[in-house]
C-alpha cells in the first residue's frame, strides 16, 4: 500500500508543478498581450489625432474655397492677371 500512496503523492506533485508552470506561462502571455494592446491603443490615438488635424485642415481649405467662390460668383471679383510687388 505504501507504494500506491507514494505513486499518488508523486503524481499529485507532478500535477501541481505542471499546473504552476502553466500559470506562469499564461501570466507571461497575458503580459505580452497587454503590451500589444497598449501599443495598439497608442497607434489608435495617433491616428485619431492625425484624423482630427486632417478634418481641421479640410475645413480650413473648404472655408477658403468658399470665400473665393463667393467673391467670384456673387461679387464678381477675380484675382488680377498682373500682380506687382510693392516694396516699402
């Protein structure tokens, strides 16, 4: 009976060690995935900031084009053909 008891304890010890190793491996994998998620979050933040800047730039260009179109169509204004530089 003592041999069966020893084998049982040995099996339990092996299972506990294997379980501990699996916990360590899983913890490392979770840390790696967390790092990847943080990098992806930073990239997303950078892309959102760039998108916001592009929207502002598009709005500014649209406003300039709108002013130019209004000046040309409604007020009959046009950019002069000959531009002279005046020195102070």
